[in-house]
């Protein structure tokens, strides 16, 4: 399932998080997601991009328009080479934060998407993938 | 560094044919529409051309490497020129054309030098190409940088402008938020609100987020902090303008603001007035014909 389009965006600052959001919104519109779904995926992108910046030391966001032949969707990949997440279950728990946040970002992003997965090795980095289908 | 100590055809050409080069160059500029935009007057353009040639003539005496100290005055002048052009609203190509259009007059002058050795002419033509290209690129870079600086400055200005705390009634303040809330700007905005609460002895502060495109957990955290700080200063907050799609998203995130919220700023204002013991009533219809 090759992506229809793929945007690769570096996330090194707060402004980059804003840019990722804007690009995700533009692509979501293109895919034809409803206003609610657009808002959901943009918000999930904001959470994951910010985590990558705050906890992963920055990284790369990839925004892909994908199609499975029947439906189109948006798949987002957030890749960093930070410290990784030792306990993924704990990190997903609502209210858990190691950095003074609300601790709702990861769990929230998962609830805002149709597909969600975290791949992380301590010391090597974290990859979070999520998708929202039309 | 490409030094030309033997014979310096370029230096000689500039010294001897400076006036011709100047008039050919400014003619070319005029023909290519440099004055058409009306952003620059003919006399000013003429002065700029003359200054470039005046600075170029001594600079090429020891070589044509634009990075050398001899070119510093010319580089500075071109940097100033492109900065001012960026501010005046010139396009990048108009600005670059100013420099690049110097090539042709220089080529003509060099090749028209009587008795010049053809090899020397060719080599000098190549030198001119490289030199003018280097100067042109530097001009574009400065232009670009000035544009970026302008954008950053405007962003800051907009950030300050777009976050006024407005007094709606005695004791009632409103903060209409517009744009993204995850920059340093949020800090400024929230501090402004808290200061105004104190100076106006406000009882109620309405935070309107109609103009906020995304409410993520960071934005929510800023809002929560503001609401509790306001509470400490003796004011209650009402949040208005949470659009349906944002409300839904907040539910999924699991964010609870624990504060009174209203769909619109008008609803929030009506509630605020009620809290401070006021109400808005319709003016009684005057002398309506009895029916
Ligand atoms: N990319 C990442 N790299 C390392 N740790 C992460 C990453 N993303 C999330 N985490 C960990 O997961 C925790 C929970 O994240 P989140 O739910 O977004 O809450 P918050 O950002 O408010 O802390 C973070 O505090 C952090 O410890
Ligand atoms: Mg987070």
C-alpha cells in the first residue's frame, strides 16, 4: 500500500509543530475527512509532534495520504532518536507524565485515531504511527 | 582568489569607460522596466548604479573574488540596497536583475577595448560573469533574509495586537484569543489578562477561543492554569466559543476544563451580566399603534 503523497517534516521547534499541524490539516482536507475528523487527526498530530520535540529531542514527522483501494486516509509517522519509552503501557496511561504535562497526549492521540501503534526501544528512539480513515 | 597582477583589463575598462558603462547599464534597467513599478525614481536608480560602479572600480584592482576585503564596501552597499528593496516591496527578481543586468554592459566594454588581447578578453569576460553572479546571489540572499526578518517582526506584532483584553462592562473582561496558543505568546496573553483582572478589579473574565484552530493538551493546560490563576485573583472565568468539533476532540483527549463554558461570546456576556447583577432588556416599543 504505497502512499499517494508523502510529506517529510523536521520537528525541531515549537514553530515546526505548528507547521506540521497546518500540513496535516491541508492533507486531511485533500483526503476529504469531515471537519470533526480533520480536527481529530490535527490534534493527534499536535500531541505526537510535541512529544517528539519535548521528550524525543526532536525528530521527523511523515504525513502520508494513503489508499487501500476503497477508502483514502491519512497516516502519520513520528520518528525520533531520543531516549525511547521504557514502559509503553505506563506512558499511555491517562494522567501519566514525566514532564509536567497533563499526561493525556499519548492516550488521547490513540483515541483520536483509527489506528495507532508505538514502537520504541530504550536508548534508540520512538516511532509512533497513527492513521485516520475516511 | 583569482588575482590578475599581469594586466588588469577589467580595472582598466572600468576606469576608462565608466561613464559609458553607467549609461548603458541604466538604459538597460529602464528598458527592462525597473522604473515601471513606481517604487523607485529615475534619479535614485541612477545614483545607485553610479555608486555600484564607483565602489566596483577600486575593488577589482587586485582581483575579482567578491569575498575579498576589497569588495566589502560594495557588498555592504548592495546589502543595504536589497534590504531597502525588500522593505519597499520589490520582487526578488527585480532586485536580482538590478545586479545581473550589469553583466552585458561590462561584457561590451571589455570586448570593445581597442587592442586588447582576445585571450585576455575571454578570461576577463569569465571573471565578470563570476563576479557579477557572486554579487547577485549575495543580493538575493540579503533580500531573502530581510523578508524573513520582516515576517518574524510582523508575527510578533500580530501576536501582540491580536490579544487585547477588552472591558465589556464594569467588572467584566473579555479575552478573544486568535491563533495558535503554543508559543511564548500564550504566556504574554495570560499575564495580560491577569494584570487586567487586578487593575479593573474584574469579577468575571470571558476567554473566547472561537479563533483558536486547535485545542490540544498543551493549550488546555494553558487555559487551566489561567483559570486557576484568575480564581486566585478573585475572578471567575467563562470560556466561550468552543466549537462542536473542538468539544468532541477535547472529550477524546480526556481534557476537562472544569469551568463554565458557553457556545458564544454573546451567551457568555449575558451570563456575566447576570452574575454582576445586570440584565439587558429591549427598549420598550414607543407609541406602537394599537391593533
Ligand atoms: N517520543 C517520546 N520519547 C520519549 N518519551 C515519550 C515520548 N512521547 C511520550 N513519552 C513519554 O510518555 C509520557 C506521556 O506522554 P503524554 O501522554 O503525551 O503526556 P505529556 O506530554 O503531558 O507528558 C511523557 O511524559 C513521556 O514520558
Ligand atoms: Mg504530550
